[in-house]
């Protein structure tokens, strides 16, 4: 289920038997400074609650080379959905280079 990083949405996903959640990272991606840190905290809390409920934790929306690193550090994160970013970057660098850059960043995180 694609959900906002809200405790009630995590609880609802667990209650209906969802096997996993994808945390919406759009609000995080759109902010900077303290606002971004606040959103990262919401993501961290939601990820923890989801893991405690036995859910697989995925994340995505608006992630790119510039904002991905802190999200990679979320404990228990299984999958990132970052295809849109890779395709957009490929328009400038080519697909092979865009994928290489993203894989390098992910392997460091």
C-alpha cells in the first residue's frame, strides 16, 4: 500500500493484512532544511512502526541523487522506487550513466 508516513495509515495497512507499505517520500523531497528533517523524522517513525507490525517497508516519490542519501539510512528499508529520477537523469547523461550513478549512491548508503 502506498501511504503517507502517518502512524494511523501504518496501523490501517497492518489491520487489513497488507504485506508491505510504500512510504510516500514526496513531502520530504519537496522540502529543505528543518522542514526536510521533520519529514525524515516522520518517515523514520513510520518505518519503525511498519517493521514492528511485521510489514515490509518500501519508500518512494521525488527521490533523486541529491536527496536520497538520508532515506537510504532508514532502518529496515527494503525497496526504493526511484525509476522516474533515473529516467529523467538519463535524458541528460544517457541511461547507462544514470543507472550507474544511482547504483553507486545506493551502494554507499
